[in-house]
């Protein structure tokens, strides 16, 4: 007889959601967490970074309040206080997760887990205990990847975890990498007065986004004083009396206080199993179409497996895995997973990029509407960016949507529905949007697709 129907290893947005779903469905469930409930997302990722980004946005808007007749004569930012406030917020959210799990009848063990057979897991803390389970879900997430010669010391060379522990604003900061993490932190610190540099090995920042998105954000960052080096890499970092000397491959030397290395992430699988073999590829756990590993009662979800490294996709996979444990045989559909970047302007995308759609042979119809032409954007003085929609001429389906502008991370869900359910754009035009509203930009883009460009020439 087994101790549990399900043991879940890891309590991030994949693991704890799997626990909630399993508890809701009546499975006797144990969630094992070696650190803190909520995983990277709550403690070191999505939540704290957006907290800091909101702070710098608020700081910037207060600084320009005079443009609206608001007299702001004195401003001071207490960064150490912010860190304390962040910790209190995260602690409250962690308590909420614990409360929900317990209400669902899910047990929690604060220990490190090691899978020792198809059905047995060791729980390692001050003591060691073995439990058995009919099914196991691996949801151990990922960690920042270290580069040779740029190893983290968490003092001068930082990762996305340790930069959140700063209790002051550095004067000079260099980002190794120009992806999502780098541009978000670059935006945050540059707004607070830090001189920021970005070094990206590809020919543009955000190389996985639509090129027009990258170009627009690059212009915004440069306008705020960020210096960007593309098609370049960091060769070496030397310690100096007043910080760090960063040497690029073209011989340029840049002196900074801190370096953030944000190039990629690695799956957390070290020491996770023994006496069995779970198949991996480049360190990530290999799964089939049903999220099962090569051992059919052991599943993997979230960052630990290949694919999207996003909190919301991990939560989605959590529900799919539990459904499959219950015998539903569901395969995940990744056709409409939104990607959001919380710079100002915000960035959001779903579905295919234009080049991908052309490579697949679609006959395309493309619409692009600028926020500069939108009344609400003018009211709030956030006019940078656009909505770009990519549609199939034959079916009318929206194949992809790419947005950069105000509050687009909130707008993207409407377009996720359109992509997911293949709603023709001529039907979408029948949806009435409020006025004045930022969401009207979507309506305007859809009207362009349908041959009715009312507010553009």
C-alpha cells in the first residue's frame, strides 16, 4: 500500500498548483519543498521584479507630475525600505499558498527530495524519511546559468536572484545578455538614475521577439540613457579599486559597480534521483505528449523540462498532469501561450511571429495600429508602441499578436482567446470596446485587417 496518491517535488507555480488541483480532485497528496513555497516566481522572480518595476514606474511618473500641474518639489527614494516592503508582501503571499494547500487537504513537507524508485521518495531534512506514491510530479524549476569566467560571487557579479537583495541603487550596472530579465532590470535601474549598459551577443536585444518590438524598446532604452552593445560579448571582468572593469571582445573597457549575468537558466535536477534513470536532454527532463517521463507514473512540469520557462505555462501544465494522473489523457496546447515583458512600454505577444507564419506557408494579412493615434494613450501620455496582428487571409484566424505599449500585458488575454479558438477577424470586429480605452487599439487593428481603417490613413 502506498502512502500517497501523488507526491509533488517543488512548490513553485507548477508544483503548488498541481497540489491544489490534486487536493480538489480528492487525491491524497504531499508537496515537498526544499526552500520556500512559491518557488522562484514568488520569491526571486515574477513577483519581486514586478514590485520593483512598479516602484520605478511610480518614481518616474511622480517626477513628471509637474506636466499635469502637480507640484512635486522634493523626492527621495528609500531603497532599503522597499526591500523590507517586498519581503512582507512575499511572506503574505506565501502564507496564502500554505493556507490554500492545507484547506485542500494537501500535506506539505519542507525537505529536499530524492526519487529512489518508481514509487519511493526520500525526504531529507534534519532527518531522512521515505514515502511511497502511486504517482510523482517533478516541478523543481530552474536556476540562473553561470558562464565560465563570469561565475556569480553575488557581490559584484550577480544573478537574477542576488540582484534583488541589493539595498541600494548602484551608480553603474552592466547586463550580460539582452533578454527579458536584462531589459526589465535595465529599465528599472536606469529610471532610478543608474548608468546601465547591455551587452548582447546577438544582433539585437530581445532576439526572440518580433524585430519591430526589439527596435522600439531599444530606442526607448537608449532615450533613457541605456548604452547597448549588440553582436558583442564579455571577454573578461577585472576587479578594480572602485568596482569592476568589463572588457568586451572588441577591446572596449567599461567600468561598473555591478554586473548582472542574465543569459539563460538550467534545470534543477542535481541529485534528484538515484537507483533509477530518468531521461534528460541538456539537463532538462524529457517528457512525452502527456508530460510523462520515461517512467510512466513520473511526470515533469515547468522549467525542469524543455519548452516555455514561464510561471503561467507551468501552472497550466500542472493541471494537465493531474488530469492525466486521473486518467483523462490530455495533451497540452501551447498555441496561445502569452509572453509578457514588464518594461515601460510593456510588451506582450502570443502566437506566431511574422517570419514563422510565412515559413509555415500562410498567405498573410497584417495590421499595425500605433498608440500615438489613440485618444486614451494621448490622455495618459503613453504613446510609444503599437499593436501588430498577423492573420491568415483564407480563414481569418489571428495567427499572432505582438504588442508594445501601455498596459499591453493586460490586453493580451483578449488576443489569446482569438488565437486559441481561431476566431476570424471579421467576427472579432463585432466586439464593442469601451471608449476611451487602451483596448481600442486592438479594435482599430482588427478594423484594419477587415479593410475598415477608420482612424488611420
